[in-house]
């Protein structure tokens, strides 16, 4: 067996001192020299043995989407728990037998599992040279005094005592305690007393840390876009490699927290609820950096993927609608992630452009995201999709339209319409050219009406995922021509009618820049209706409803 550097130094010192005693010393002097040499060797050997002490890792991972009856059900707490379990098992050295996942369980089950796990830890700690890391993670509802698991409660004071009282050498508790809402939901519903661990300035006991998803007066949040909580999403991304600031192939506790903090603050700065600041209370006196995961380690079942610099990059499993696996910020120095083999979808965002497309990660191989292999999409094409930095988008559309009869015809005016739109983030302007035909008939005359219209509209839009809803207002102008067929004599007529329209509509994004839309508008026309006895014409304000159905593309 190869001796360590420390061991070789000890042997060298021992040999030198024995040689000196044999060549120049005798009696008690030689004996004392040999004893000193042996003491030095044993001391250095004990340091080597301690450095190589075996470390067993135990984890309890808890996720519960349900709180009390008055609390809105969460969507991603249990999914977050599974993601944390997976990354600890695959990159953190947690044996499956020592990593327990509880989903949707009540407080009594969690309490009993904690007590049972602590008993197993005590047994392991009885083994000479054994060290134990205990990792607790919880995602779900909470208030100032307890965790909520359905209608059951686990007091924070009891949880703190169970963690602090564990015999483990290192104890870590991560609480993503949440309450709820819409696209970005507060893990709560109404403002309550602050959630806090009431941790001391220096937590009692060596090797103890508490991480929370938000500070004492803030709500934790989860995101429908990420299908995860902001904090756990950032934490898992960091453990996969994004938090490895010094690029040594391993993520230590301090690196994981710093990455989760920065990413959570950055993401929640764009939400309606507002900033969320994770907190960190710890005491590792006498201990070095605590390694949580080793994403740099080679694994034949996994792959190292390098993402491009200067872009915020999302990795989604499977395809564009898959779960977000990891995120690497534009300014994150570490650009390599450890991923399972399989298909992924990459979405990399810069200042003015998005690159996206599928990639295949091969087991046991290292690869990188090549921007030239991805589709380049200007932000203009993403305006109505929501998310990201918006600029503007142009749109062309074509469809059909129909309007209720005006006094100059007896049938609805039905035809085609084509338009151009300029979409901004919320506001937009649109111009549409329309053509429609109507008719009227009696015993003596048949009339065909043609309407040529120009409709200008300013509108405001709300985005609801792929659906955009708008309201708008604007002027227009219609040129009417009337062609008469009669046994007598009737001249064709031409009339110009200005109008004002107000309406609402909706557009459904079909992907790849295409959409379908429909709208309904109320129009007030100023129409010249009659010839008086002296050849005078009378102007009258008349009302109609117009409906349109269109398909379009943005570019």
C-alpha cells in the first residue's frame, strides 16, 4: 500500500533519529531519542488517520404540497424534494439506504423518521474513526412557530432540538418553507408573523448549520415557469456544479449558499411579491469546508456539460416544455454542470437574443453547448410569449371578418382582412385593411355593396402563458360602393364613412412565431344615408358590431 505524504515524513524523521542514536548516542540518551521519534511518528500517523476518517452521510428529505384547509395547495414542494434527493444521492455520496424521502406525510411520520434516523446515527458514531453528516431538507407550508403538513404541525422548536441533538458530526437543516398565488406564488396567502428559526449568533455545537429560503419578514416563492421554488431551483443548480466558484470539482456548503442567495435574489427581483433573501446561520468551529457534492467527479452514468459564457442558460429535461433541471446565470463563473445522460433542451438568453434547441448528453462523455447548433431568436419574437427582456415584434396576419348590416344594406358585410401589427411589451399598434360585401333586394332593384376599410388601433395586452388578451381603441375609414341592377336607371354610388371602434380580443401562441387570434369590436360610423327632395344628403351616426378571425406570424 502506498504511504501518504504525512506517513513518509514520519518514517523519514523516525529513521533519521534512530540512525543518530545508533551512531552517536548510547544508554538513556539513545532511549529518549527513540521514544521522541516514536511519539512524533504516532502523532503524525494519528493526524493522517483522522484526515482519512470515514464519513457516512444520512439525509431526510421532506416535501408536502398540502397545508391547512385555509392554505392554498402548493404545486412544486414535493417535486423540489425529489430533486434535492436525486442530486444528493447521485453527486453527494448519500447511499440510497441512508437517504429517506417523505412526500405528503404528516408531522408524526416526519417526527418519528427524525428520531429513528438519529438512533441510526448514534450507532454509526460509536464506530471508532467514524464521522456522520446529517442533512435535513423541508419544502412546504409554515408559519412563525411550526411546519404545516396538512392539518398536522411540527413545532420549529422541536425540529431545532431534534437537529441540534443529533449525534452527527455535521448537521445541516435547509428549510424552503412556503405559503401560495398565481404565476409566482407566495408560499402563504396572507401576511402572518415572520417565519424564523430564532438561531443564536453562534449556533451551539460544532458542525451545525441552518439555511432558510427567506428572511424573517419575507415569503418564500415558487415559480410556474421553473416548476420549482426559486430557492430550491437555485440550490440544486448550484449542487450540480454552478456553485463551484473555485473550479475544484466539488461544491462546499458556503459555495452552495452563496450561489443560492444570489440566484434567488436575482430571480425574485422580477416578481410581484418582491425580493426574497435566503438566510444562513452556522457554526463549523474547528472544521474546514464541508463538501456537499462532487460534480467534477467522473461517473460513467453522467456527463459534464459546459454552457456558453455571458448568457443565462436553462437546461430543460426532454424538450422545450420539460422540467427545468438547472440554471447558470450570465455572470456565474462556473459554466460546467454534471448531468444525467439523456435528451435536454437548452435556452440561453443574452441581452438581445435567445438561443434554443435540443441537445443530447452522452453518458461518460464531456460536451459543450455550441450556439451555432441552436436556433437564434431575436427578443422581438418572444414579446407575446412572456419572460425575458422584451423589445418589440412585427406581425403580419390574414383572416376573415363579418359585420352586422348597416342601413345601406340588408345583409351582413362579410369578407377578408389583412393586417400589420407592432407589438411592444404591453402596448401595441395595428393597421388592418378589410374588404367585405353585402347586398339588398326588392321587387324593382338589386344592390350589391362593397366596403373597403382601413382600421387603426392602439391596444393594451395581458399575457397568460400562451394566451394574450387585449383591449383597444382607434379610428377608421370605410369606402362604400353601391352597384344597382334595375329595369330602370340608377347610378352607382360612392360614400366615405369615418368611424370610431373599441374592442377586445385574444391571441393564442402556437409556437415558432405563429398564432391565431379573434376579436370583436363595436363601431360607430358617420354614414350619409338619404337624398333629400332638393338633392341634399343627411349624415347620421350608426352602430355595428364587427368580428374577425385571423392567423398570423411574428418576426
